[in-house]
């Protein structure tokens, strides 16, 4: 089988840290080019824009869009129009409605559109989902707090409209939540903390539930220094289940029952190769719908300005 020739568009921290190595480790995938205004990879063809890549670049089959979400819709449309399969880093866009036309274009073109949620591929997520299916869940609490200066240094786009602010990492927790719970959840209330000089929140508190009234709460914060917190705790009739380290470790009543190395992005590219071979789409918008509803329902609180 001929390898899927992939170009990365947008070569920032996440592309360098995760995507390059994941493609190299994925059978049936090969990195063929990079398109980025500010960065390149030695030994690979480089182009400033996706338009230049599609016009003058080498033969490719697919693009992996790692650019800020504000520009992804137009880039995805251009790639699909050129007959390429498209992978979207999370979040897949700056809104929900803008993604429907992309799904339609991909369907008509018989090309793959893959909206990725890398945290769903953390090694303990599926064991947690399976464990919860046979228990009565009493409550769920998310604690997702990290240091924005470590994970998004100098990335001013995250504070602009559509950048999502703290929901950029928070949506990872929501992607896990919507995978492991047996029923869909929805937002009932939200408090959002906006720095006085930013258009996106630096912290958020959410209250969610499902059709049966399951209590779910979430705390997101971009201001945590020192150890980082990426935890989901579910109280059940048969004990407390904790997912920690972003879904890498699962414990039941303090005892580790699942712990494995992080291969989230390798799993994404394995799935991308599989989807491209069949021309299927994989676009689950449940996590970004929850974020959109948090903005709709959220009380806006102004806090001190953020200085990177």
C-alpha cells in the first residue's frame, strides 16, 4: 500500500512536539512537506501558505491543519477543493455552524475530514468508559488547570475571538467526558473569567448535567503554576474512579488499574490513515458544542489583565 503523503500546515509548538514524531511512527504515513510562515523542517519542502503548497508543492494526499482555529475553515475548504484529505487539530474551528459546510464538501468530494480529539486517545480513556458502563454514576468533577505560559508561550491568538482561551485545554477534558459517559451532557450554567485586556477567558467554572440529572462540574484555569492538574473524578455506586494526567492513568479507590505511555497522536494518525483509505468522515462536534453553550450561558467576570 502506498503511504499517505501528508503536509503539515502551521508549524508551531504542537506540530513540532507531537505531529512530526507521530507521523514518523505511523505505518502507512509519511511527512511530505510543511507550510508555515515562520518555521520549517530541514530536509522537507517548505511553503509559506497552504495556497502556495497546493499550487507549487510536491504530490501530497492529505493535509494536517495545525494552524490557529481562526483560519482553519478556509484552509480546509481549499485543501478539500484540491482533492486532499484533511485532519483538523482541536478545536476543529471557531464555531459549530462553520463546520457543517466542510462536512458537505468532504462528502461530495469523497474525501476524509477528520476532526481530532487527541485526549480521547489517552490510554486510560477506554478502560474508564468500559468501567463506567456497568456502574451507577453519582457525580462527575473535572479539574483541568495548567500554566498558559508553559503550553502557549507568546501565542496571542489564543486570547482573541475564536481562540477559546482556557477552553483550548478545557475542551480536551470535555472530549473525554463526552466519550466516557453513557448519556449526552449539556451545560446549565457557567462563570467565565476574562482578563481586562483579552477577548477569551483565562478561567471558567461549568455546571452540566444529563437527561437524568447527573451532577457534573468542571473547573478550568490557565493560571496554575507548579504541578499541572488534568483530572476527572467520577463517584459511583461501586467506588471512585479517577482519570489523571489527562487520561493516561485510571484509578479506582486509589488503586491504579490502567497506566500506559502516551501515544495519543500516533493513534490519531493511525485513524487518519484508516479513514483516508476508505474516504470516510469523522467529525464529532459534541465537545465544541459544550464550549459554545458555555459562552452562551456564561456570566462574564472581568479579572486582572494577562501579561505573557
